[in-house]
């Protein structure tokens, strides 16, 4: 392991910039955003340099570490604050800083009318710094610091316009759901320490096969819980839709490309644990499968463009999580889909932001329609992203989703068929609702409700979208050419070079099945929404549609299962505290008070009672002498 | 019989004096009970001087008597003064310090 | 070799005769109602104690007990009792609740403990007796001690005596703030007061019965109508006259000089 001294700059630059922007206050209003963008670009530059340096080294030497300081040295727990950059982390570093910088540029224009723009950029930089710390940490504890940091950044950014109570509540909801995941991560770290005596990745990787399968399963399940919280997977998925209350750049950066993928990173990084704990892996598959269908079903009924894209994100991350459960080969495909998804989803979110900018911040797709004529560049880039997500070749999504479907089928037996069918069904539904979004927004009659034509957005907003669309087009091809990404990641996730299991179906058949599925979904959507474009959402709908409109009752379930019992528990505890503990304190006070009141009655004013006191005192004295001299 | 009996007698007299101080209401009778207690103590002193074979006990008893006499003088003068202003010698009447 | 003391038969008989008597006298002092009886009973206790002192080879002390304690102190008590009121007696009911039982319990406990302590104090100690100490006589022996070992307390106690005498004088002194009115002045004050009602001194009881009519109530010496002289039927009918109109003040008291 070679050491490097550049890694700290990756994190320190955005962190300092964030601090400067917060502390300078209004003075920085004129130059704050520029500083933030430059800093983000510098981190990206450092990342690129490191990537090329890494590429030039041989497989065994690719990872670099940097120790910053000795953090905890207590008893047998020794944790250093150090960073590690290996093949897996560099992918994330480039994604975070690259997409992040583009979104910084976008936000300069998108948030230009907001007088809190400086604060926004401070939070964005803070997010970049935390996310980089998350992926660069060399132990679970270091990862945890970054984990918490991105949770905080998400809270701050979702609730950025906290004048609206609904937005502040959405931020709180996101934070609380994340917190539940954080508990999982804490417990996993504790169990890991108890099992291995060490919390660093390298240390645990070495000794992973020495632990019992119960311990590994426990760690794995807790890590899965953490991933569910951060990546909005079932059962902690309810916060992602509400998180759209934040500004669109936030949704693009955090809730499409980076933070929600932290769960995938965690599971991939912990591959040495999951590979030894088959039960945990099975749970990963189940969670991924459920979520991918859950998100897809919700996405079909959403009229808010951002919420539809959020549901799509939930579903795509379900794909990634499902891929991570498929064993050593699955991790690489999960990361591939993660990277391609980062490109096309971010570009679609930014495109949605551009549409909203042109439609005076309207988000209801039923009030869009026919915008393609007036915003051609936005429509084009959004369309490219759309083609990528539904998996049309040769766009990027085709390569990554296809590989996942193939690997799912190859898992063998009932499990393989079930997973494969789930992914195919997901493909159908994804095609359906994404087509619906595109048709409702860009095609058809104009249902705006006003006469002002939407104008194309300014250049600063369009350039980042354009650059990201290049990614949507080409990324998949580049990653899978010659198994490029798989080979790149192999030392990290598949050191024993396990081959995949027997091929269930030849890959070409799988691709054809996927394409057929996509065509089905696409056709149904076109047929349904070509003419049927109602400005108001229809009221008489089937049970499924009304359920999907209400997010498959996820909020009601959470309320009934957790919120109300939690609140009554709190009431009980409050009462206990008041009666028992405060009662104890109050009874002490009451006792001393009543003792005082009773003792006061001794002061009768009568000389004789005082004389009696003296006699009793003499009695006590004599008793003492009697006892002592016995 | 041994000399201890004198000691027991003095203890009994002392006890009776103590009860009297607490129970009686007339100030002069209370005072007399105090005198009884002093006398009981004197008896103890004299008996012990006899047991020890020295005259120290008697000397101290002598001093006690002198002091008791002074005390009686001053105490009764006080009682008379109180009687002049309040027309009563009951100790219960002096209960202004009641809470 | 110290000669051990053995108590002779006569002394034992004396003790067993007088001791119960003294205890009974003390209890009586506690229980009798009249204070004078208490004083006399206490005097008896003191004489008993004097006899005990003499029996215990403390002759000087016994005589001093009789002279000073019984003679002077108890007589002083009796004088003060006479000043306060010979008949003054306490009611035997207790005003402070629970005082009596607690007091008796505490005192009995105290007594028991004292008895036990005193018994323990003489455990293993043989009485020596005052034969040797009194070899040149009790008074000489006392004097030898008094003016050698205890000379300083002796001086202090004498100072105490003087102080006590002074204190008594100060307490008993009654200084008038204004000069005592003479007879003449007292008579003038009587006639110059608001009404002549008190000129000849306060009347005896029943003097103000000016009428024996049924409808006029008789007056008590302080001027209020006596309730027993008011007829109930007349009062119900409203026929009772106010006896205030017959007060002396309303009577014309101007003196007409007789030529």
C-alpha cells in the first residue's frame, strides 16, 4: 500500500470553502458561489490526477492510503483517521466531484434569484466533503463520520427553504429515517469490533473467514439496515418522495447520484462480510427486489415530475442493491449501474429543473404539455436520459441493467427465475412510467393554464445538462467494453476471481427479453397518454392507482407501526419520570417541609415543655455514658 | 447494707425533683424541686467522699450549698418582680415565645 | 493497709427508717396542692439529709445544712410564698397534653439509669471511710482542704455571694418615676375628675339601687343592669325603663348656697 499526501486535499478544500462561506456571512454573497464551484472543480481535478496515477500503477499497487492523525487509542480500540483510495473509491470520487461540479455550475444560474444562494453553496460544499470522507474512509468508523455528515447535509439542503413548514418537516423525516439506518451502522460497527477487535476494512477483510456465521450474518443485516436508511430502500423508503421539497440541484446531486448510492457503496465495500453470510445476502436480494417494484409502482401514479423521478431513483437503486446481493460478480455490475444512473438521473433531474424554471416553478405534469417545441435542448437531453434509463441500446442504461438481469437469472434455481422476472417486470413498468413522464411533459397539447411561452433556460444551466447527457450516452459502452469496469474493480470485490454460475440463458436471449419488455411498457404508455391528456387528475381510478398515488400507504404504515406507539411510549415514560423520579425529589422536599411543620409544634412557648426537653436530654446523655462505659 | 444505698436514695430523690420541675406549674414549687435535685447531688458527693476516704467531696458539697443559696436569692427576687407586674406565678403564663 | 469500713447496725437502722420517709416527703412535695405544704415537706427532706450527713462523718456539713438550707433557704421560700399568696394552689389537671406521661417516663428512665450507673461506679471499690481523713476533726480537715487546694474556688464563691446579694437588691428595688401623690393631692384629684361619682370613693355593692320598681333594672357596681332584676314579661312587652336616666350624672349637682 503506497501512501499519498493528496487525499486530504480532496476533502479539506470543500470543507474549508464551506466554512468560509458560512462564516463570512453576507460579505461573501457576491463571490461565494464562484469560490464553491472552483473548489469543487479543484477536487475533481485532484481526483482525475489520482485516477490517472492509479491507472498507471499495477494492480497490486493501485490502492493508496494517507494517515491524517491517530484518532482513538483506548484500550484495545485503535482507530486512525486515515483515508484510503482504491479502485472502488476512485469511481465514487470521480462521480461525486464530477457530477458535483456540474451541479455547482448549474446552481449558479438556477439559484440566482435566491438571496440565500451563498448558504446553499456552503451546504453543497459541505456535502461534497462529507461524501468524499464517506468513500475515502479506511475503516467503518471513518466511514461513519462521512455517513453522518451527508445525513446532516441532506437535512440542511432538503429543508433549505425552511420558511415553509412542510419542507422543514420533510427534512426532519429524511433525517429520522436516516437515523434509523445509522443505528444499524453503529450496531454493525460494535459487533464488528467485538468479533474482530478491529474496525478497519483491511483488518476485517483479513480475518473475515475466522468469525462465526452468526456474527457475520448479524453484521451483514445491520449493514443492510444502514444501507436501507441512506438509500431509501424498503422499509425505510418513505423519505425520498418528500425530499423533493429541496431545490432541484439538491435532488439531482444528493437524491439521484450520490448520497442515496452510499448504501450500495457500503454493501460493496463490505463484500468480504456478505460473501460469507448467505442469509444476509438473501435479505439484500429481497430488499432490492421489493424496492425496485415498489418504486416502479409508485412512479406510475405520480403527477409531480420530481416525485416521479424520485420514485424512479428508488427503483433503480433497488436494482443496484439487488445486484450487490448476487455475489462477487454482482458488485461490479451494481457499481456500473450506479455510475451510469448517476449520469442519466442527474441529467434528468437537472432537465426537470430546467422545465420548472421555464414553467415558473410548476411541478404538476398535468399542467405541462407540448414544451418540447419551446425548450428543444432540454427536451433532447431529457430524452437521451430517458432512453438510457429504460434501457434502449446503445445508451448506457442498456448495458448496466442488462448485465444485472442476466446475473439475476444466472443465480440459479427458483431464486434466479424469481429475481430475473422481477427485474423484467421492473423494466416494463420503468418503461411505462418514464414514457408517461416524457409524453406528458414534452409532447401533446399545451395544458399550461396561461399564455406565456416557456423559454429555454440560460447557458449555465444547459451546459451541465449537456455534459451529463454525454455520460448517459457513452458511459455504459465505455464501462463494459472489454469488461473494463469489472476488471478494474476485480481486486477489490472479487479477489478470487470467481466466475459466475452457469449461464441460465444465453446473454443475447436475455437482452432480447429485456427489449421486448421495454417495448411493451413503452407502447402501452404511448397508447394511453397520446390522446388521453387530462389537465386534472382523474378521480375515478382503480384501487391500485389510488394506492400508488398514496405511495402504497407507506406513511400510514409508518405512523401506525412506529409513530403512534412511539408517542404513547414517550407519554408513558414522561409520566413515569414525573411520578417516580420527580415524585422522589418532590417527596424529599415534602418530607423536609412536613418535618419542619411538625418540629415547629415543639416550640410551645411553655417553660415546662422546655424543661421536659432538658430532662430528656439528660436522659440521653446518661444513656450514652451508660452504654459507653458498659 | 452498703454505702450504695445512699447513692440509690439520692438517685431517687433526683428523679423526683426532675419530675417536679416539669409537672408543677407554680414557679416557686418548681424552684423547690430544683433545690431537691441539688440536695440529692450533695448526698452523692458526701457518700462518695466517705467511700474514697478523702474530704474533697464534702468541700465540693459545701460549695454547692453556697451556690445554691445565691441562686435561690436571685431566683426568688426574679419571681417577685414578675409577680409584681403580672400578678401571677404560674410558669404557663410566660408563653409569649409560642410559635 | 486501709481499714475497711463496715457499716454498723445503728446506722443501717437509721437509714432504713429515714430513707423511706424522705422519699415519701419528696413525693408528697410533688403531689400536694398547696405550695406551703410543699415547702414544709421539702424542709423535712432537708432535715433528713442533714441527719444522713452527720451519720456519714460529715458533721460540719450536716450542721450547715440545717442552718443554711433548712433555716435560711426554706424560710426564704416561705416568705416569698406568703408574699405571693399563701393560698395559691395549682390545679392538678394538666394543660399541656401528654406532658405528664412523657415526663414520668423520662424521669423514671433517668432514675433507673442513674441507679445502674452509680451501682457500677462503686463496683469493686471498697469503702474506705473517713476515720483517717477526720483524724484531727472534721472541721480541721475541711479547713485544711479549703484553704489549700480549694482556696481559689473559695474566693470566687465569696465573690458570687456578694454579687447575689447585690442582684437581689437591684431586682427588688422599685423606683418611682414620678413623686408619690400626697393625701391632699389625691383628694384634689378625686374631686377634679370628670364626675363626682368617685369623689367619696367607690361605693359599695348595691348602692345604686335607686328604685325598687319592677320595671327598672337594678345596676351592678360597674353600671350594667343586673340580668336577674329584669322581668321577662315586661321586657317582652317593652315596658322596661332604662335605668341610665337615674344615673347620678344626670342629677343636677349644683350646690345652692344657703344663706
